[in-house]
């Protein structure tokens, strides 16, 4: 495989991993905020978006670097 093809494969595979992680964390936050207290909808949706964004920022480099390391070990 050419270097660009490998990078595209890693980017695609890592996105299929970290996006569900981020959306799952946001969903958990939304459910927890809905069940625990009487928060306004704006707070629940805004908090869920914030959790999704922060989880995405944290998980993106971690997942991508792990996949790159795994690809290097295979080669």
C-alpha cells in the first residue's frame, strides 16, 4: 500500500471508532441529566453537545495513534 492509502485507511477506521465513543458519551450525559434532575432542555442539549465535543477532542488523537502503532507493528 502506498503511504497516502494507509493514512486514509487509518483516518477512516479511527473515525468509525471515536465518533461512536463521543456520541455514546453525549447520549449517556443526556440520559443522566434527564433522569437525575429537573434541568431545562437547553442545559441538557448544550451539556450533551459539550460532552460530545470534549470526548471527541480527547479520543481522536488517542484512537488514531493506537491504530497507527498497530499498523506499524503489522508491517
